[in-house]
C-alpha cells in the first residue's frame, strides 16, 4: 500500500511541475524571448554590442558589470572589487527605495543605445564574454 502511495505522489509531483512550467514558457513565447532547450542555441543572437558600451550611461555600465560578475563572464574576484568601487563612484545604487532604472536595465543583461536595446542575456556565450570584458575595462578606466 505504501509503495502505491509513493508512486501516486511522485506522479502527481511530476504532473504539477510540468503544468506549472507551461504558463512560463507560453509567456516567454508571447514576449518573443528565446527559450533554449537541451543545448539548442539557434535562437541566441549573434549581434555584438561591445562597441556600444562606451555610449551607455555609467549606471547602466555598472548594472552590466553586476550581470557579468554574477554570471561569471569576468573573473569574479577582480570584477566584484571593481564593481564595488564603480558603484560608489557612479552612485549607481543610491540609498532609498527609488533605485536606478539604468542600473536595473544593465543588471538584466541589457544595454540601450540610440533608442535601440541590445540583450547580452540572449546572446551567444562568446558575445557575452566579449561584451563583459569591455564593460569591465570601461569601469576600470574610470576608477
């Protein structure tokens, strides 16, 4: 009797987890966000925004550096140290509840230049790495 109950609960847990994920995938498709499954990288962008980094707001660069450090596209120890100093210098994370929209945009792995949004979060790995290298270099140069 106990084995049957365990199997029933396992089947219920699997079904629930599959059904819970369906709305998320549907929502991602509505927003035209690439969903990568099983190593398929065909939906990732190959647009390299590295040359646009110099034109973004310093707080947005700080947010991108945060994205790069969190995802380890730059050396964590070096990147985190630079991030702390750069955030202070640019006041990218002001005190209070207001926050900074530029920092939030960067932290999401996005950069906006000339009314165009680039997403390194949906780019191929080499593009994420090269853009993060440029972001870190810009932050270091301003310290």
